[in-house]
C-alpha cells in the first residue's frame, strides 16, 4: 500500500496542494484572474465527478492498474500544458479536459474501491490508514517543494518541471506495484450490471450522508485552494503561511491514522461528525484572518480534522454497501459530491473578486460545513432500508 499511497501523495502534491500556490499573485495569479484560475480548478474537479460512476464501474470489473498509469501521465501532461498556457481559455482547457479526467483516476476514489476488493472488512481500516497517511504526506512534502520550485524557476518552468513527477511515479506504480493485482470477483455480475438509483434515493442514509459529504467537501476544497491567498491578502508572508500549511499536513497524519481505527470501534458517522465540526471551526478562524493566533489556529485545527474526511467516508459506505458494486455506489455518490463541491473554489473566487475581500466567502464556507455536521448526524440515525434493494446486486 505504500507505493500506491506515494503515487497519490505526488498527485495531490502537484495538483491539489500545488494549486494553492499557483493561484497566488507571485505565480499564475499575476497573469490570470482569481476567477479564471478558480474556475479551472473547480472545473477539473467537476469533470472528475462526472467520471466517478464510469471510473467506479471500471474498477469494479477491471481493477486499478491501467487506470492509475494512464491517469498519472495525463496529470503530468496537463500541468505541462498549464505552464505553457498564454490565454485564459487555454488554462481552462488543460485543467478541465486533461487534469480533470486524470484526477478521477489518480486520487483516492479508485483506490478506496480497490481496497474494498483486496481486503476483508476487518483489514480495511489498516489499509485505509496506510494509504491516507502516506498520501497525506503530500502537504508536508510538496507545499514547500512547490513553493521552492516556483520561486526558483518561475511559475511556468516550475509547473512544467513538477509535471514530470506524476508521469514517472504513475508509470512505475502501475507497471511494478500494481502489476498482477487480482481481477475483481464480480460475484456473477457482468459489466452491464448497474445501480438502481431509485433505490439509493429511497435510502435516507445515502441521501443525508451524500448531502453531508457534498457540503463538507465544498468547504474543504474551497479552503485548501484559497487559504494561502486569504492570508496573503491579510498581510502575512507567503513563505510563512506556506510553512504553516505544510505543518498542517504533518499535524493531519495522526488523524489520518486514528480516524479509520476509531471508526472501527465507534459508529463511523459519529467520528465523521467530530471531524467535520473541527473542520468548520478551522474555517471560522479564517473569517477575520488578521491575527497570528487565528492563522496558526486555523492550520492546526483544520490540519487535525480535514484529513479524516475521505477515509471515514469510505468506512461508512463500506459498512452500508459492501459488495461487488461498491465502486459503482461510491461513484454515484462521488458524482453528486464532486459536481456540487467543485463549484466551491469558483464561488469563493467570484465572491472575493466582487466584494474585494475573503470575509464574506469564508463566512459562507463555515456555514456550509456546519450544516454538513447536522446532515451527518441525520444519516447515522436514519433507518436501514429493507433488503429488497437499496442497491441492485
């Protein structure tokens, strides 16, 4: 699981975390507007969400090896194209048409489905912990690296250089670490088997939890993509805030390890509620963002909590929907989550440009995360539907 987690770390490092540096005024933000860059990033996540169901269906039937290799190469080529872009439409094109599809293949989602295939239910918490801890090193390692590369080489050459990393890593992992992984046991299903969406919509657990994850991910994406710009706008040294962002990723590592373990002992939705509550508290500290204690408090509290979001989602969904169509169920949920949450960075960017500050956008994000806590509570208390069909299996 360590090589798989390493590939995820590189992908998150140069794409997801890297974007928070690319958007700044000393990088691509000097040539393109916050709105354009936010729309490019949000659009890439939107495309990744649209592809979640077919990707989940593919992993259910074919595994992840080829997907990881192709996706990693696309991610690298997309970053190289971003570094070469001269006009706004070119920025939007490379992020939405190249990096977006790549993200659907190289982030956590396909690997969560693979873990569900490779491990019995008692072994999944440890596997999730390993992958998310190693993947979580992205912020610690790559925020300072991206900052250094961009500062040293300039943002264009720097981005193109960073684009080589996922290409090399993805090809090595796909051809060596994932080579020969077992073909999923379909349990008599065929590639044409499909989720009956009406059954999922009749399941209150799915509806409430999907709404909660949508709002939670909306908040997480919005904050991660804009927080360095937030503190740059309030006068903090970019190098200092980049250092604290890296520290937040280090702080997240215990949470990444403990969250799946706690979910094994306690109700997973309760653990998710606690993680979302702390995430919202961390967001609230950015509303003013002018005091040093607020800046440090944000990175510490947000760092402790946000990393638990995705592995806990996998734990909850595995408990409810374990089976040969798990990837399709996860994909159906992730499509909804991504399509809506992908608008977060763009909405925050537009509100910032319209109002001239990040105060109103941060109030909005904190409120959205607070609502996600309540919806998670409702999902954990909803009744389990009858066996006739939450999902067609």
